[in-house]
DNA sequence: TTACAAACCAAGCGCTTGCTTGGTAGGATC
DNA sequence: GATCCTACCAAGCAAGCGCTTGGTTTGTAA
C-alpha cells in the first residue's frame, strides 16, 4: 500500500524535468515525434475513436502495423500526446510565473500561457487533453492527473493571494474552474490569426476575475 | 437555391413551438422517449462512439435491431437528443427573460437557466450537445445550429444592452463566448447535490461579467 | 565483413460494429 | 373476423477495427 497521508502524490521539479527530457511531441526528427504530432492533429479534428490506426499510419507514410513498433497500443498514443502536452506547457507556466513581479502580472501571465497552450503550437495536443479525456483508460487518467496537479497548484496559489489582497472576489477553487472553462473553450471559437489578438483576449479574460 | 440575403435562416417562435410539440426526450410514456433519455445518458457517460446500439438496446430492454424501427440510423438518435435538448431549454430561457424586469435580473436569469440546463434534468442531453458536437454529420450540424441561433440571440441582445449601460465591459460576442465556456464546463466539476448551491454558482458567474 | 538492433512491410486474424432481413404478436378499425 | 399498422424479435451479413505475425530493409559499430 502507498502512503496516503499526503493529499496527493506531488511530483517535484526534478521529476518534471526528467519527464520533459523524454518528450517527443515537438521533435520532428524522430519517427515517434512525427507520429505524436500527427496523432494530436487527427485526434483533435476527428476525435480519438474516429481516428483509426490506419488513418494515422498513412498520414505519416507507414503501414498500420508499424505503429505498434513505437507504441504498445492505441491508448498509449493518446497518453503520450496528453503527457507531452502537459509537461511542455507546465514548464512554460513555471517560467512565466518566475518572470512576473506583481500579482496582477502573474495572473495575466498565467492566462496568457493557458491561452497560448490551447490556441498556439501545442493547441491540438492540449485540445486532445481537454476533450478526449474520457477516452483515456482510468489507470492512465490517474497518472496524467498527477502531472496536472503541479500546474493547477500554480493557479490556486496565485488566486488565493489575489483573494487575500481583495483583487478577486469569491472562492479560488470555483473561480479557477470558471476561468478554466472560459480558456479551454476558446479553442472552439477563437482563431489566432483573426482580428482579435491573443493579448487582447488575455486582457479580456483577466477582466473576468478582477474587481 | 435558397435566398441567402439574410445572414441566417432565423426561425420564429411558431416554428419553435411546432418542434417543441414533437419533442420526446422527456416523455417516459413513449418507447421513443425512453430510448432518447437512455441515449442521452449513455452518450454522456461513455461518449457517442463508445456507445453501441447493442448497449442502448439492452439498456431499454429490446433487441438491437429494433432500434432501427424508431430511428433510421445511429446518427439520427444523436440528432434527436440534441434537438430536443435545445428546444426544451430555449423555451425555459424565453420564459425566464419574459419574467425578469431589470437587466441585471435578466442576466442572472439567463445564467441560472443555462446552469440548470447543463446540470439539471436535461443535463445529460445538454452535455451531449456540447461535447459530442463533432460526431454529428455536418448537414445535421447546420440544422441544430439554426435552432441554437434563437437562444444565442437572447444572450447577445441582453449583453449588448448591458454594455451600452456600462454594466459590462468589452465586446458582447467575446464575453458571451467566455461565459459560455465557464457555464458549459461546469458540468465537468459541479455537483448539483454538493455544498455549493446552483444559485450561488450563478451569482459567482454573474460576478464574472459585471463591473 | 560481419553482427545486431531498430524501423518497417505484407498479410491477415479474430472480433465488434451498424444495420438489414423476414417474420411475429397484439391492439385498433372497418 | 378480416385487414392493417405499430412495435418488436431472431439471425446474421458486410465492413471496419485494433493488433499480431514472420520476415525484410536500413543504419551503426566492431
């Protein structure tokens, strides 16, 4: 049995770094990297279930059976996409928080980071993380949730400070959920090359929580 | 060719009423109604693709082939769930708007209505509408979008008034999208029988847009 | 040159899927 | 009491699915 005296099995920065080192999503040099990028793309536009291993294989120019040289099964591809998406963006968030001096700046930084993660280069993978969650087997969900915790803790501690200082009204947990919905949902309507800049959108989103 | 001089083919209240009369989702008397309720349930918890017609059939106690006496194919079940969910909740919204006197009250009413639609009795069907959208064939998406327009127009006109009066800051369209994300997403974390009442959540959500 | 592993191919197996078919039970209508 | 219609069953087909298998190519390093 595991020690359950802690609320959750937190992972520290070192662990995060080691997982980061194994990330392949953004590496177009390796076959596995290309497979993951294309998987993120197809999983986003068609959904996980409607994407067959034959679709994925022919999209990267190999035979369907060859996929299973790189991944044990289809679920593991989904897991890898999600894991890499989280790890990559958690690193960006940590850097963003470090770089900001005021609390307001920090909140805006977090919002901008999250908007970029879901509408920028890793957008397809993050979309898969958000909208294909149910397709991940439960045991693998737990592992991904653990990775996500680091990320969510950054948000909660920032919001707690903001509430203490009277910048934000309400329960930090509820506010985080409401805001998370707004930001995740942006991928369904926001176009990064449209007339609304991501910076303006981030400021509008910051207005939601500030009082 | 249709007349395309109008931005969208708006449907009026009479049409809405006639579609409403054919709604079966909430009718446990008819076999079709029970089928739709169970479909909404299964589509929500497993997703459309992972719900087989055999699952659905055995859940209502008939043979899998018998489903196709009521629906031409599986897609039409999804469409019917979505259509009934929209029509039912649009009616509630119209009544809510009529009943409110002040603008603030109207906004709170719209928020409460949307929260109830997605977390209350029609919650499973509304969840299917929001999260299984991609699984609906494109031609059917257009029909459902048309139904949704009435509903979205209610929101936009209320927000436009609010911006004019200085109650709300920003572009009504963007604000509506951000808020729609918050409210839709609530189904993933909010429990209607938990410690946070739906009324309190609605007030917290209203705080997001008010300034 | 040989040795070896990683990357991939060609073929197809076993299973599940949406859906079809031909038929039956039971109630309403004339 | 014959006719008809709605709601269903029992059986199964064709297609598509994830994944396996045994073998071949390709790159690397001794």
